[in-house]
């Protein structure tokens, strides 16, 4: 709701910028989805590396 109010205020103050925002927002959203997928993938790879590195310590009984 706050985004809608902010966009309406922007439309009154500077309508070309508001229309540009309206057109570019879906593109920004699509790019952010790809970045989120990259973030999830990198997090999973780092968790796997951490698990592999701590495997010997866990095998000898370390619980930390």
C-alpha cells in the first residue's frame, strides 16, 4: 500500500519519472529473481564445503 501511495506522489510531482519507474519495475524484478537464485546456489555450495571440511572433526566426536 505504501508503494502505491509513493508512486502516486511521484506521479503528481514528476510524471515522466513515475512512468519510467512503472515500465522498468518488471525488468528490475526479473533481474532480482535471478540474483536470488544465484544467492541460494552459492549458499548451498558454501554449506557443502563447510560440511566437507568439518567432517573429520565430527567423526572424532566434536559437537560444536
